[in-house]
C-alpha cells in the first residue's frame, strides 16, 4: 500500500507535491535547499520512494540501504541539517496518513513508522559517519568554446577530488543557484587538483547554457563526490567504446588511464557527432592513438558536410592516422561491423543515442550483460 502511494503516474505525482508543501510548512529553512522549479525533483523523489518501498516489500533490503546511505552522504553537499531529516520524516508521515485515510490501519501505521525510521535513519546516519569533505570547491582556469554549442572547461580544485575514470560528479555553478547537474570528468583524477569537463548545450537547459555561454575564468564551482561504475576490466578481453558528442568525456578519461600501462586490451572507439566540425577532440585522440597501438579511433558524423558556422571555430581535422571518417547514425555505423559480442561494450552520450545503439547491438547478438552505460535518467 505504501509502495503504491508513490507509484509515479502519467504526469506529476500529487502525493509528492503535497509532501513537499507539508515539509516546507513544517520547516521553512528546507525550501532554500531546492531550486525554484520543483517538477524534476518531485518526479525523482517519487521514483526513488516507489523503488525503495518495492524492494522492502519484496524483502530485499540490501540495495535500498546502500542507496539510502549514498543518498545521505551525497546530500551533505546541500548543507542538510540533522533536524531536517526529522522534519522530512514527519512530513512524509503526515502526507501518507492524509492520503490513505480509511486505509490507515494499525498495521499500516506500524509499517509507515518502521520504513520512515529506516529511510531517514540510514540517510542521516551515513551522512554523520562520513569523514570526507561534503563538497569540493574549485576555480575555473580555462574556458574554451570548441563549437557553437560545445565548451571545454578546466578547473583547479582547492583540494584534490578522488574518483575513478568513467565516474561522474554533481556540479554547481554560480550562474544557477541551487541547481546541480551531473558531469563526467574528461581526465583521470589529478593529485594536483586539476579537472576538466566537456559540456554541450541542452535545449532549454539552464545549467548547460550557463556553462557554455556564460562561464569565465575565475568562476567558483562546487563539486560533489563521485558516482557510477563505468569501467574497463583489463583482464576481460577487448573493448568497444561508443561516444556521442560530449559523451566522449568519461571514455576519454578511461583511455587516458589505460595509456599509463604498457599492455592493454584492444580498444576501438567510435566517436560521433552531428557534423565533423563537432568532433572536437580528434587531435588529442590521434595523439593518444599514435603512441598506443592498442587504440583505434573511428570518427563518425551524421551529416556529410559542415554548416557555414563551422568556419568560426577551430579546425578539428586530425592528422593522417585515424580511420577515415564515416557518415551516418552511430548505431548504424557501429553495427555495420557486427554485434561486437566478444567485447566489453561502453556507450556514452545522449539518452536516445544510447538506447538506439544498445538496442542495435543486442539485435546483432551482443550480450546485454556486456554493455555498460550510465543511468539514462540523469
């Protein structure tokens, strides 16, 4: 019953809307933790609670507890106070009781008490137990516009951030208060605090537009701890990588990390964009491939010719040495060579590209369990 209360319908979950109204009424200080627009926050919260209750009902507590603990650790970056977990619990309890009305029996009340104590207790306990920094601050030292809607941003962090190549972090920029967005570092972790991000404008995206169009050297950014399990197992055979636009970033970090070893599995990277002028990192990829014979790079553009505005940005044509550029959709070009079922497969880019490429590879015989990609709901 508690799980069904948070089942996300078509559109916004009204129960979750009432929960946030109740929470902000109980604790007005909580409102400052969230951005002005709440739709995506409500939808994510409803989805998370529906999943957590579903796992608990099915008596699978291990994954929900791990998820809630990570959520609690990650929420330290917002400055959440212990008292706010108490008001969170009270607001959820009030909202559920009001929603269920006549169905609010003694057994439902006990289940609500136990589950809400678990949810808030695990989150607050994990946050209290964490000894590392709640966030990492850094200064933008370079902002390069590499295409009309693409930018490469380099920062120097005040203290080094540890992450594994392929992971992603939550980023806050000064132009968009209280709005956090996931970005993947494009280089391995640097003991000196250097970090690099590749950002493309998302239509209607406030944060991506601010990063590409408004970021300047000297801006101060804030980063959270790292998430994700994107990886290459050097003992598990050869690798296929498929990168769409700035989806190259985590794969680039993995390739750079591999280049530190004398021997590696073979890696074939398909790097795609709408136009060839948007294959912004080909010169760097060529340099890595020139010194590492295990790496092959195939450029792919959806359209055969560059638009007129390409003349305003750097020429990214690589020296001879890469595979000849191919034209077409990434999914079609990649699967033209088969299903790559004998490879570790890593796909990164826009959700539509990832879905299409994954489906095409599976249709060609690639085992789904061999395919990695980050969550598509980021």
